[in-house]
C-alpha cells in the first residue's frame, strides 16, 4: 500500500482542495498508469504530473 504524504491540484495557479476520497482516486490512477510503463523505478518518492492545455 502506498502512503501519500501530500497531493495538490492547481488549476490556473489556483489551489483546488481535494477531499480524501478524491486524493486516493487520483493517486491510484496515476500509480496504476506508472506501474504499466517500463523503465519506471519500483520505489517512487516523488511524482509530478503537469498538464498544459
């Protein structure tokens, strides 16, 4: 089980608070995606995802 220290969502540089359920859902989606990729370190200490539209 992965223990999440902190997850932040910023939209247009504005912090959007996430409740614990949404934090867990978002974390699990990202971890699941990364686990499907090759070459990703098994031990992950920090993950940063940035999307520009």
